[in-house]
């Protein structure tokens, strides 16, 4: 203050104004006051991550599912950057603070990254190297991406520039038109599922060739996992023909046209036979041995049992009388 008064008395008005402007950026002890998140040292990533995560939690439901996919890669790159920049205490604090929200989906990667504290750890950790040497692919709708950019620019000094820098350096964001993206990203689908957890990543999301949680840990494992097919495998064509022939012979010998029972051939066509589905594995990809006569006999026996089972209304759909208390008692006499 004495210097400012002296300059004022001497008429150095411009010098006084410049000194006042510069002193306004200092605290009482003469240290510069942080005006940007980047001036906070290792805390800048915590400030920025809190900023983006709180904002995502408050956006409209139609944007929230896809924007939430940003958080995991932002966590990884912020965490590894802290280690590379020698913020050993901040890197541990950051990991402990934010790891809980990712434990369910990224358990394997979190375990692999948990020991990192120093730049040497990043250089020797295979998972960290994989993330830092590749860009994280993420698909966002055009509207969601525009909303993200507007928010980060409006919060530039509060951590938005930190997030922007991470996205520019480590992300490969692909924008798509929601109308052309199909049913998975339609507004109706999002609104119907807004009460459910929708953290399922897209098939093309992430680091190419990185499949956390895969049972195939070989170094020669393929870069992309084979698409998992969960539908029932269709019956082998030759086996089906042999089973049909056997059923037709049995129906010819045991005519059931005058009873309540359906023919074995009809039972097979209506209840057992399944058309191949798109999500069914192909027999060409699985080297099963050719079917034998024993396999034909087992299939025929299974069809006969399926047709002749007892009816429990609403459950089995079989034929014959309902299961009674007498029948239950008969089967629980322990052979006495």
C-alpha cells in the first residue's frame, strides 16, 4: 500500500494502475490466486472430474446414458496423467475417491491399475500402456456431443479446459445422427428404459483389441472377441432327418388318431423342432462329431417323454390327468 501511495503522490498514475491490477491476483501473503483449474496442481483432475460427473448426473435422461460412457476413460487418463506428472499423493487420492463407481463394470482394469503411483509404473503396466498408446473410441449422438462441447466451453476455467484437453488427446469420438442410429438410440427406447441401469457399452466402444474380463489371456489372442451367440444351436440336418424317419415309423405302428395324444411327428414339429435363429452358433464353427444311432434313439425317447408327460396347468403342457396328492404320496414311499 505504501508503494501505491508513493506512486500516486508522484503522479505515476499508469504505473499505479498496473500495480493495482497485478496485486489483485495475489493473496495477503503475496502468492498468486488460482484463477484456473490448471493452477491447482494435482487437484486439477479432481476438480475437472467432479465438474463433469456432477453435470452428467443432472442432464436430461435422453443424453445421460451415452454421456456417462465418458467417465471411465476420463478416470483412466486423469489417473495415469497424475502418475506421469509425479503427483504420487494426488494419484492415490484420486483413485480411492472415484474408483467405486467403476468397480462393477471395470473390475479387471481397476485391479491392474491399482498399483500405479509413479511414471515408472505407467511405463511398465500393460493396461496403462494400452490406454495411453491408443485412443478410446466412443460413439455419441450429435446432440449429446454439442451439449458436451457447450458445457465444457462455458466452464473453461473451472475444469472444462482440462476435460477438453483429455478428450482431444486420448479420445476418438464418433458422432452419429440419432434418427439414423436405429432403435437402440431412439428416444422411445431411452425413455422406456430411463428407470433401468443402462451402462451397457456399444460393441465398438473402447480400446481396439482390449477385452477386459476375457478368459483368453494368451498374448496371441485375437484383437476382437468373437460375437457371443446365446440362442439354442439348431439340430444337425442329418440327425433331424433320421429322427423324422424313426418317428414316422413309430407313428405308423402306434396309431393315436383316435386318442387325445398327438402323434410323435406332430409333437416334434410343434414343440421340439426349432428354426435357426440369428443369434444361434453355427455348427461349422464348433467341431462336433457326427451323430450316431444312439443319438437318434435318445432324441426319439426325449420326444416320447415330452409328449407323454403329466399335465400341470400353465406349466408342462403335457397330456393325461393332473398330478394328485395320491401320486405325490406314491412317489415318496421310499420304495416301501
